[in-house]
C-alpha cells in the first residue's frame, strides 16, 4: 500500500504531476481528479464519476469505458512520472484495459504502479475499484522514455 506521501514529503522532481500549477483547461481540473497518495513507483487518484460522463443502461447509468481508460492511464502515468529524472519525459506507447464489470456513477479509485523500469521503457499496471473496493477494471501500459 502507500505511506501517504503528499507534495510536502517528496521533491517536486518526483511528484507525479510536477509542482507547477495546472494549465486551464486540464484533464485533472475538467474531470475533478484528486491526488490521494503517491510515492516512487505508485500513484493513487480518485474521481467522483458524475452521470454526465455516463450513458443510460437498463434502469441505471454506466460510466463510459473511455473515461475508465483515461482514469487508469492517468494513474499509470503518475506512477511513471515519479520515476523520471529531471531531464526525462515519457509517452505512452501501448495501453490495454480489461473491463471486469460496469463502472457506475460515484467514487472510482485508480492505483497505478511501475512494474519494471529500464533505461528506455517503463512497464506499468493499474487497478480501478469502486467505493466498496470492488474491482472494476485493470490496465497495463508501456511508457517510452525520452531523454
């Protein structure tokens, strides 16, 4: 799990989203993502999925799969960012998502982790759960390091 690191307990270089204010518009501010915790190789974010990002299905709402993928991708990108040196950046080279069950409106929590890092490639994974801790989706990605 995490030991609850926040911006004040790590250097800005390793913060998953840097120390600069986010530009407007930005995916974080547009969607209302929250940085719950992070440490080197780990990023945990939450999102209160509103009905506006869902579609009607039978008698309820289901979160659009692209929104689920975006949340997982963002968590893995945050975990990857914590492993970058000052002069390094990265781009997603591959992204895979497995949907275990439908995500419903409400709290969604994504935990992204670095699985392995080499000089040029970072392999990450992420899990998405709902407020009760039920597994909703899983993801893996390959990040290409650009020095």
